């Protein structure tokens, strides 16, 4: 199995949840009071004959091409080759790359991929305008016929399991991708950055902050015990890491891209 981060870029998100691109070294947080800084980074997993995306980014384009598509090209992969898109949840920064504009109409960015979404998350995204302001995207995805629903916990492909975690959104899901050597864990927005495994706190952007915090505690313990490789969607350094324990505390071992190729 091979896992590659596909960094889309950095943003600040203001109180109205609007994301504005942020270039470190050029932009300043002082000019954006009350905003939160986030990196956005989907992952590509190549597992046997499957090419899987873990979330799809905001859908930022440069020169008429989606960042995720140009990142795939840099790795020698065409968007048509993607077989699966696994979605942790349907906030815009995780699913905005599902569609791209081609000749003034919106088409699936990954036309041959099965898009895997939790059924209740999908229904919520159609009705909750506050947290999911663009229901048209989801209606379009349903019309495409390339949508597959998950419910609760289960297996999607050999060695690929999903687990309905809740916490960040009521039906947020996480993914485990296993081969004989490794367990890769994609915790979406329940485990967006490594620090949240090391320092437990409740976050006000979670629909259920206490559940999220307790989940992080559980994932950190289990992940350290079983030597999981964590994939962090909102952090570029580290994007991929193991947790070890040393003198009773967790220690982060960053994994570079080349280590798992
Ligand atoms: Zn989210």
C-alpha cells in the first residue's frame, strides 16, 4: 500500500465559515482577526488495483484545474483512474473537490469513482443549511449514480473498514486501511492534526466536543499500542506520523512520503 498527501493549500476561515486562501510569508494573521488558520490536505491511497482518495479538499482551482487533480497528475495519476472517494463528512473543505467545472457545467471530478458517504450524514447535508450551505452538490452527486452509502461500521473493500465515529458531525466516519505491514488511520476532522492527540481538549467547532475528545483519547491509545500510521487532513507537518510512547508520554514519529512507497 502506498499513501501520498495531496496538499491543496492553506486558508483562514472566518466567523461566517468563509475560507480565504492564505499564503504564509505574504499574508498576515493580524489582518484576519477572529479567523482560524487551516491547511487542507486530501490523501491518495494506492492499494492493489484500487486508487482511493480520502476526502477531496475545498475544490480550489488554479489555471482552470483543481488542485487535487494537478496534484494527482504530478504523481502520474489521471482523475479517471480514481476508483473510490471516501468521505469522512460533508463539510465544504472535505468534499468541495467532488465536482469541477467543464464547459460551464459541473461534472464529477472523478467520474469512475464510487463516492462513499454515510447515509445519515448525506441526509443531514441535504437539510441542514447552516452547516451545509450548498445542498445542490449533494443532489447532483445522488443523480450521478456514483454514490454508495455506509451505515454504522463495516468493510468497503478487502482491508478497508469504516467506522461511524460522530463527534465532529453527528455521523462523521473514520477509515482504517490495512495491509500485512501497516494500519493507516484516517480520522478526518476528529483527528485533524497531531497536536489534538497529544493535548486533549474540547473544540467548539465539533457538534459534540466531548465525544470528539474522548475519541481522540481512544485513538491515541490504540494507535500507539498497535503502531497505526495516522493521516492528518489539516496538517502538512506532519502529514503522516506514528505515535510511540516514551516515559509514559506520547512521542510523534513523522513519516516522510518516501517511507511508505
Ligand atoms: Zn469538518
